C-alpha cells in the first residue's frame, strides 16, 4: 500500500509517536479515527465506518462529534483501552495537530461511577524474583491515587507474608489501572494474581520513573520538601519509588490533575483491621459472591445522599479501624444523630443538594471544569454554613463529634470563595465556555459595556423586519441568520416585485428570495466583532475563576470530606433507627458477647431468629455443629459482621453487644473450584487455611466453615483436628469452627478454651424443624437425609438412605442391591467395618480361619469354581486388601483401579 499523505498520513504519523492503543484526532468539528483504529472503535462503539482516500489508497474512517467525545472515551477506557487525543490548533499556515493527553483507565476524569477510581503502582525490592509466593526479605511499595478526587496514599509491606499483603491491598483498592515496577514485570505469577483479584488494566511505565532518585525528587516537588519525613516514609524506598512513578504517569498522560493532589498520606496497616481478599469476598462486604452490589453489606447500610458520602462509607467497611478513640468518636456521632431525628432528617435533606467537591477540585485543576461545575462548587460551599448551623442549633448534635467534623474546613475561606463565584457567574450558566452568557452583569464594567453594545446591535436586528415592512409595504418579510449566508432579509416570491433597489439578492429559494442591505452587513460585522470580544473576555474571566478554584483544591477537598463524613454518619444512624440496632460496647479484651444478635443483611429479607454469642478468655474457641441448612454459616458470618460493624463505628444488629477490638478477621467459607487455574477445590481450601494459620494472632477473629471436607475422610478429620489444636493452643485467636466431623466435638471436653455449641432442631414423628437457635453442647446427629428430602431428592433415594442409615447405626448388615437383580441375580450382605472404614461382605469375613495359635489365618484365594488364582491376580487382591479407602485421595484411588484393570486384562490375554 502506498504511503498515506494528508489527514490520514498525519494520523498515522501521530499514532507512531504514542504507545496508546487508539488515537482520536481532531479534524474540525469531529474527532476522527483511521485505519485499524477506525475498525476497532466501530466494533466497540457501534460506529459507522466509511472510507477515506489518500494517495491512491483507501483507509477505513470513523468519527464522533467534537462535543460528544467524552462518552465515547469513557466507553473505550472502561474496556481497558488507552486512548491518545490529538487536538487541533491554528498556525500561520492554517492548522496543525498534536497529542495533548492520553486517557487511561486510571487517569480518566469523566467517570459516571461514584466509586473511587484508583491508579496504583507497585514496586518490589529484595527477595529475588520472588514469584507469587514472595520471599522473606522482599519489600513491596504501593502507591494509589484517585485522580478524580486527588487522594494519594502510600504504604510498604515486608516480611514473609509481604506478597500476600501486597495483593490484599490491591484487592481492597481495586484499582482501574496498575503500573508494575521493573522487578515485577517479569513475574507472571504476581501479575496473574493481580489480574485474578482485580479488574485492573496493567500498563508499563518507563523504568526511569521508578528510579529512586528521580521518584524522590518528584514526590518532594509535588508535596513539599519535608513531606516524606512528616508522614514517616523518608526511609521507605519502595513506597517512594511507587509514589514517584504514579506522579510521573499522571503528568505524562496529560490528565492535568497534579494540582489537586495536595496531600500525601501514609496508611499504617497497623491502624486498620486486616481483611484479606478471601474474607471480603466471603463476608460479601461490597458485593455478593455473584458479583452483585445488591445484597451486600454496603448495599444494606448505605443510605447516603451524596456520592462522596457513599464512597467514604464503602471505604470504612473495607478498612475498619483499630483505634478505640476514633471508633468511640464515630459511635458518639451516630448516637447523637440517632436520637435527634428531626435534625438528622433536615441534615440529610440539606446534604442532598451537595455536589462532589473532591471531584470538582480535580476537574478544576485539570482545566476541564465548565461554568456549571464552578456553580456547583459555589452552591456546595454555600451549604457549609447551613449544615454547621443545623448542627449548632440541635443540642444533641452541638455537643457531639459532628460539630468537630464541621470545624475542620476553613469556613471563612469557603464563604469568601463561594461569594466570589456567586458574584461572577450567572445563576444558570450554559454548558460550554465558548458561547458567552457566563458572567453576571455588574461583575466587570468593560464586559458590561461590550454586552450592552452587543445587545443593542441585536435589538436593531430584531426590530429590522417591522421597520422594513412599514417602509416597503412588503408583508412577507423576515430577517434570519445561518452559517452560510450570515444575516439576510427573506421575501416571499409573490412580493419580490416590491423589493427596493438597495436590496442585493444573494440566493433564490423555491418560494422566496434572500437579500442583504449595506446597513445589515455593517451591523453583522459589528455583532460578530462584539460577540468575539465578549466571548474572549468572558472566557478569560471564567478561566481566572477556574484557576482560583484549582488553587483552592485543598479547601474544596477538606470541605468535601467533612460533608461526606456527616453524610456517612447520618446514614449509619438512619439505618440503626430503622432496624433497631444498638451501640456496642468496645473493649480491649478478647470477649465477644452478643445478646440477641442478628445478621445485618439476612434480617432484611426474612423473619430472623436472634441468637446469643459468648466468647472470652475461657471460651475462645467454639466448635459449631448442627444440621445442614440450619444456619451455622449465617451464625458465624453474623459474628464476624457484628465485629466488623463495631470497628467501623456503627451500631450493630443486637439487643446488646460487647466487642473486644480485633486486629484482623479471617474466614474460610467454602471454596470455589479453580480447576481452570490448575488448583482444585481442596488445594484452595488448604491455601486459605494456610493463610489464616500464618496471619492470625491472639487478637484476631477466625471463622472456619468446614475444613478438610475436600479429601478422604480420615485425612480431613486429621487436618481439622490439628488445625483446631493449633488455633486453640498456639495462636489462641477467637475462633468459630463449623464442622460435620462429630469426632472434633471431643476436643470440647479435653481442651480448656474449646467449647461446643450447636444449632438446635426439633424432631417429632419423623418431621424435623430447624429452630435456628444456638445452644451449648454438640449436636447428636446431622439430619443430612432430611436435608436431601427438603432439596427434592427423589423419594426412593431418600427412603433407601434412611434404611441404610438406620442399619449403619445399628451395625447391622446392609443388603447391597446390584444391577444384576434385574437379570435374576441375588444380593450381597455387607457390614461397615469401623476399623478399616470399609464395607466388607459377610462371605469375605468367613474366608478367615483361626490358626492353632489363635491368630487369624488367611485361606488361599480361589475363584468361583474353587480353583487357585494366578499369582498376578492374587497380588492385585493383596494390594487391594492393603488399601484404606478413607486414607486414599479419590484421584489416586481411580488411578490404582485403572491400573488393576489393565493388569487383569493382560493376565486374561496371557491365559487365552
């Protein structure tokens, strides 16, 4: 294909300059895509493809209007594409184009999602290649920035569990885009884990951006020379490198939001409750197991009226606090809001008019804020005094920590900025900054004079038709304007013979003629000159206002956070009142005492049966038994969620509760089969158990819903038994362990801190009712057959199950009904041998005889005709007799059976 020239050639040349996936190039009033980019965008966005000729060749072309680019950009970025935008500018020779920004998943400002949108960088130092398993001397530096709000956080993770901790942090923030450092780019295991745990796009940034010296310089330049020392990360080299890379990436992509990144925060993980990815998923904090928001804890307790308030409440749930002082402060605010019903409702109604100041600050800093955005800033800043007055006038709120929250922003500075914006901007400004009509009359005398002249000229135009009708006697005469002809006088065909000589004809239409006159041409020139001057002045005034707002980004962020906190606290109070939640008592001890506790989500959809829970130093490990479907899992999750809500600062679903603060909540609740990733259900189960045993401390809460069920029975019991001893004796964490291995209940009698509890059931006349109440002591049976009946298992199977279960309990022989019954064959009597864990036929029992010394003596094996078996077959039978089914994993057992079949077939072939 011949090399392209013209617009297509310019497009392809610009595309070579960028590593973006797609280029959008401005061509007049459109952004155009050419060649492969046009076909890709057309497929993704359902655009029409046309052809553009260039130097004898034809290229696919697609485009979108200039003012409609944003929604198309958002759609492409949400699909993970990086889009370069080339804007057009005027030159002496006409116009040219250059790439002005690269929009990526982590740097896109125009998001419609209220959730935080994080860009993250992760760096690893030491530990060799590490792999996803990490290394004892590995250190990870993580920086996350939300370009839409200016939030910027850094941390470091080190030690034996550093890799797991780093992945957990990425899961918590769920970034839209991740920049892996040079040491991580070749670590496929780590990157695969990032892809599995998040929806992030992975983008490569220049290695130089991660260089220690350059990164440190960028951080100091952005946040101030003493910032690293003041936030305690001056010696955290990995964290500084990650932070520097994020700043560099935001700068180089042209997002223009660096001015809104005013505060660097180091988040100390010791200040927060450890919630790994598995626990967040199992407890369904922000989404259900099916990936839906509806039905999650966040969806249940979120009654916020602002997007910023909802974002903050979500953050609280994902990062509960350990500071008793901070939690008490939040609780006191919630308590005051719960009691002051009228003031709470007025507060929420007022906050409902607030816009997202944090995001507006970023838009102002990037230069993308329009007049409506600045008016939104003004209106929200103006709410601050009203909110403060509401709080001050309500006695309960005035004495609560809510008043302290509203004292954080500089109210005088906020009021001054709001007044200045209100003085400058019209009440309802247009959506663009190029059309004029943005600035109030009286704000700028020079602009007012131009506006007056412009409006006078427009008045002359508006009254021209009536004057000309009177002067000429023409009745069908009008004055209008379009882009092609400018201003013109239009006369109907039936009256063109009355047109004066000074009318100059410019166009003939089907039913009319268009004319101009010298005075109209002069007025048009004056109007165009005045319009151009007015728009220039208004734009200049507006840009000065926008720059001033951008310079006060920190004020906007502080005010926005204060209003968001009021909203989040009021949401928790509203939920507590509606659902009869109570304020928990916080303690530094190890107790968890709940009177009439409920599950916060389940209680919304069903008539919930409350339960008590009592744990302390003498009762730290509860073995929970009971029937399937009776509520064991709900009971344990409810304990975890009550603990979590208490450490959010929320009230909890209970009559009363005393909660000892924990440093982490760890759960193992079922396991999704991950065979596609080469990991069996049992392997996932063991990895989750391993993480808990390595991570939990005596200050943790551990929830185990079945351990060891994915392997042979004796293996499973052994693992569950050993894990119980380790948790109870070595770690000494508060633990609730649900199990169907009734053998474990014996530990409740032997270990001093282990107790048995069970979910009760009532059985009368063969009917079973699950009472949903938890009582002390172990259960006496599992009711599994009853659950099978409830699940709709065919009646013959259920009846046969009951019969087999009864005979097993009575240690009676069971009649095995084989498939040969239909052919007239008989049945075989077997019994369950407790010693081997196998079903043994009665005939095989009789094959053993007593030797003269009283020991069992084996009778030589024979076939059905009494003939001795060949050595190969006899060896297979010996091997079969040595196998313990309960000790052999299913896959290994199947392999052995297949091998025996092959040996027997070979043996038969030799005989024949």
